[in-house]
């Protein structure tokens, strides 16, 4: 509670683009790069730990408190974005090197696809691969029910320079397509396999080729529909009306805090139309769109004759195999200084929310705020909280869980869950806010300082948000929600050796072939753990060249028994890789680290 100093309760949504970048980069390191390095080392590719250390340091430079909070000048925000760019280039470069060398060792051609599983358990389900082909007419061996999710056409080019043993020659380059293809595949745990494709007479089914008027999609007993301006979710025979809305209000705050504008009311933004994307004449994706006219700037919220701007938005809904409603919101923001939130109506009667935090869960309930709160607090102790990946509303018999990628701030009131998407502002620090009286944060009103504009923090233009919703008429389970979170964030990793475009993978043109390459199998698995185990990290040891580390967490309030076979070749260690006494259980909301030999 902010009794003696400001805690900036609403900083979790400032400069949301940086927060989403941070989340994506964390997932890229933990769920892609580090496990790939472990797979690579076992197959004769030695990526030095120095690169991983540099990568982590670059990420940590983006996580200093003002940096990750977003309470910085635009000049510093530019530097932060550059650090994210540098870190992503290191991560992508490491991945590119591993994939290309594995493909080289396997002697793959341009009709082979290397698919990697960076999770430590066998996988049976849908993954996405990227390929370059001369046409969309292909057949896959090993990828069932393929669907083109996105395509890019590269037209034929003429008089293209080639370097040959005879010297410079010129040729024509044929047209080709860059395709993202989704399909069902079986993969070994923490390993890879190779699939093959051939030219065919018929094109792969494609998303977006068959847009039809429609207002609903269904899958495995789950239905999402758009009726009379409302989005309704039906699952397990239970209807949840008006489950998702967008709401908006003025933001009279700064880069440290949201603050309401006097006499302003939160407004619901309307959805106007919908259509359905089909695949093979089957409804696959519901797209709901709308556009709202809002006062352009903060001062317009108080005028009788304001200037207006527009916010356009589209929500894309699909159902995953496990019943999760998967969603992407694409929003064109052309309005200044406002707070945009998702409103989720779970239709569950309770006074508590269950928020996922690092390695566990915490219950929150709204506290009564005295109207004379300024006598005790230097900042209003609002009932707005932070979460890591999920927020759940539950009673004894059912629950609704919200899953967010990089979204961090929520409020639960009047039996509605509000997830802050963005809180935009034009000022670094302001004084005498409604929720934060007195001096300006950021020293902008101190002697020798100036008020500092932050136009980048208005986050104009396109903004994208990804989230999921699960409703179940079963008691809430910390373990099951943790498993769903892990599966939702699982990565699709694939590679194709091809010579039509060296810039799809940025280092393909710079990684040279080697001689005397080792022979490796077409399919490989290093681990196959019980899927009930929540593995939070897999990475090469920083102490022993012939070892790697797996970290297993218990996200529940009950002790978790470890499988007996974990003890055969594993050494229990701490974070410094110092040997510790073996355990049979992981304690509540605790974790263990194990060192294993390759």
C-alpha cells in the first residue's frame, strides 16, 4: 500500500508495446533459444554460453524499473527499443545457426522441412511451419490437414546476376511463394524430426480465400457468436452473454500512472459487423469489427464542441483443440491520452480474482477505500493489480480464465474483469493528479527541470494484442491452468534449406558450410518427461560443458511428488549449480533445478 511513498499502481499499462516486446523476448529465450542450444550441443553444434549471457544481459537492460515501467523520456524509449532489436537479432541469429547446421548435417534439400520441439515432452497437435515453394500445390508427408495461414508472392525476376565457375552469368529467377502452413504433426520430446513435401495437382486449403457473411463459429461443443452487437460464448452447454467488450476512458495521468479525468465516464466501444473465414467450406475464424469516434485529445474531453478522432478495431476469434477461445485484437489508435480496456463478463458470482504471479497464484479482493484516503496515503490505493500470464474468476463449481501475452494489469469490479490494454499519455510527469496529489513524478516540476512531452507514449497507429479465454464447469485447478498456459505459449520452430530467398532467415547468406560433418539421425529426442511436470527452463550448464539444466516448478498449493526415474541420472543443484540434497517432492509454489549429462 502507498502509505509513505508512491508505488505507481497503474504503471502496468504504460508504453504497453515495450511490455509486450519484453514478454515476447522472454518467451523466445526460454521456450526457443535455450532449449535449441541444448539440442544443438547433443548433435555436434557447440554454441558458446557467452552468446546466451550477452542475450540475457541485453534483455535485463530492458528491465530496469523505469525502463520496464515505461516512465522514461521518448529519447530513452528509442534506446530501449534498440536494445530489444539487438537482443532479438542475437536470439534469431543463434536459432538460425542451429537450424541451418542441423539441416546441413542431415543433408536436407529444398523439399524437406526440419521441425523442432523445444518442449521436453512428446507433442501431438498443431504446429506452424514456414516454407518457400514454387506454387501452393504441394503434398506433405508427416503434416496432416495442412492449411495455408499466410502467403506472400514473389514475382519472377529477369536478368539476375549469377556467379558461376565461368564467371558472371545472367538468368531468370522464377516466381515463388513464402507460405506459413499449419497442420497436425507428431514430434519427439526436446528434439526434432524431418518431414517431406512434393509437388501436387491441387493447392493446399487457404485461410482467407473464402470470406462469407456470418456471425458464429463452433468447434467441439464450443461456440462464439456476434448477435445484436454483443459477443456471446457458449461452452459445455452454458451461455455466457456479452463475454468480451472494449471500454475506453480519458487518461489525465502520465507515464507513471493512469488518472481519471474529472466528470469523465468509461464508455463502451461498439462492434458493428462480422464475417467468417472458411477453410474447405468449414467456418474457422470469426472476425468482429467496429469503429468508434472519440474526443481527439484530452482537452477535447472537456469541450462542448470537441475535435474527434477514430479508433478502428478488429477481433479475430478461433477455437483451439482444448476449447480455449484464442483471440487477436488489431487496433488502429488515432486518439490521444486515453485508457483502453477489455471487459470480460464471466457470469460467475464471486468477490475474488485469482492472479497468476511468478511461480504461483494469489487471490485478490477489493478493499474499501476511504473517501478521505489522502490523510493516510500519498497515492490512492486503487483496486488495480498486476498479473503475470493469467487471471481467473471462479466459484466452487466453475471458472473463467483470461490468458494474456504481455498484458499485466487487471481490475475486478461489479463481477466484471477489466484487462488494461493501453494507457496512453503525452507527459512524462504531471502534478496534482486525481489519484496522485502533490508533486509531479519524474522530477519534472523540480528546480532546474522542465515538463517533458512524450509523444511516443501516445502509441498512435496499429497495436496488436493476443489473449485467450477458457471457461469450464469444473472447479478451478492451479495445475490445469498452468498446463494450459504452457501449451498456449508453446513455440513453432521449423527450417527449410532453400536458395530462392536468403533473407527470410537473416543469417542464411552468411553461415558457411563445413566439411567432415557428423552424421545425425532424421529424428531425435533428448527428453520425454511427464506432461504434468511444469518445466520453466532448459538450458546448457554454465559450469560443465557436458551437462544441461532443467528447472521444474510446482505452481500449486500442494506438494508435488517427483517421478522416480528423474533421480537416475540427475543431480539436484541450486541456481549457482552447486550440488544440493536430493528431494522426492517439490514444495508448494516452489521449484527445483536438476543437472543432467548429455
